C-alpha cells in the first residue's frame, strides 16, 4: 500500500511494508518436539517506510491487505500483534 503524497501524520511519501522477520530454521528428527515447534515458528512484521529508505527489487507479492491492515493498526502496537 503506497501513499505517494503523504498523509497528515507523515508528510512524506511512504509505503506500508509487510514481510517475514524470522524464517523457520532447519528441523532434524532427533530434535525434541519442543525444539521442533520453536524452530518452526515464523515471525512477520508490518511497518511504514519512507520511500527514500526503500530499495526496489524484483520480488513482490500481490496480496490485498486492505481489509486486514488499516491505518490505525500501524499506529497501535497492540493491534499489530493480533
């Protein structure tokens, strides 16, 4: 989601970015069940980034998050976790 002209809270062009903060690690048979569960977790993030700090790449994902992620979610930390 991009905001080319900015908003009242952020007067610069910015984009809403979602990604994976922690990827799942390799799991081996001899690991305990607890360790397998811990290594299988995925941690995601959502944040607002200034256009000047973005590096264009060829990777993108076309997913519509407008119903899930709204403007108030990015400002309130407790709503981010849900």
